[in-house]
């Protein structure tokens, strides 16, 4: 039951070229940075990634992307990564864009053993009708487009059929975890990390604080250890390495004086 590995490198050592990965994180919150860097150092390539976003330039999945290690991305948001846009528009990267709530449910469904489900999200758009560019040709034309999806009416409202997602591996980051793989997530890190962990056949979790079994209150556990196969304890410096995605300084007025 002790799922702790000695290092991140050991935990990702068997991830092969061409593997599919579900990766947690929301923006730069809760991204498994240490595991991603270990996978980069290992040299795995041709990866198929499922994640809400693909990191930013130089951080998160952006590290693998810049090295040309990612072949396909299924995600919801790509607006913070210029290299992502360049590779996609030049035909180097295949991209399946999915409505954010649908992506979350596809991961959860896959982890729960549900092969498919119907949702009203995307009805009447190219999400359902097909034709979304998955891959561009070098000349800018569409080399591969999304296929049309089955639709069906429930109570007079049309719904589109979406398939659950499972992947070979999942990489996630947790706030606290124990040696049995029970995990707790904090704030925005709870958005996609538990779902990504459920979808992976082999899930690797890096944890900011490793505790002994029994120290986590049962009702505080967000993800039970049944979904986690490997745990990596972060150092204090690794746990504290958190980048601010957008720093906003608002002006406040005091007696007519505006200060920033």
C-alpha cells in the first residue's frame, strides 16, 4: 500500500513514446510541474495530452510542447501559449478543442467507467456538426476536421453524444496526500486534477505535503487512493515554486490621490 516513489524520475520512467496522458491543472494552478520536467528529462515524445490548457511558454506542458514532444492535445483553452498557436496553425500539432464542462465530464466519465453521455453543450455548433480544424496543412488549409457527432432529443431538447476519456497515464498535483494515495486539493487546483487522476490507467501524483495514513480526515479526502498508483513527495522549494499567471495591480484613491 506504500505508493511513494523515491523521485519524480522514477515515477515516470516507464512512460513510453506515444503514450496518452491526462494532466491536471487549471491555468498555472495545480500543474504537476515536477513530473512534467521529469518526463521532459526522460525524453518521451509523440505524446497525446488531455488537459484543460497546454501550459504557457516555458511552464507546465509548455516545456514539452516547445521541445516538440507533444503530437496531439485535447483541451479547452489555448490562449496563453504563443508556441501552441504557432504549432497548431503551422500543422505541427493536432488539436481537439472541447467545451470546458464537457472536457471535465469526459474525464470523469472515463474514470467512472461510463463510455459515453449526452449533453446540450455544443448543440447547433461545429462541436456537434463537425468541421472544427483538428490539424492544419502547412499551406493553411484544413488537413483534418472533426467528424459530426450523434445528436438526440431528450424532453424536446437536443443533446450531443460525447465519449468518456481514458488515458495510459495521468499526472496530477495535490496539496496533501498520504502513502496510500489519498489526495486533497486546494482551491482552483481541484478543478481538473481529480478528474485527470480518475481518467488515467496509471496515475502519478506529486504532493506538496506527504502525511502518514490516517492523518487525513476521511471527509477531507477529495480523491481516494484507489485512483492513484504512485506518489512523489515534493521538496519545500518544489512545493513553493508557484508562478502567478496574471498579476493585476488596481489603482486606489485616497483623498483624490491615485496610487498604483
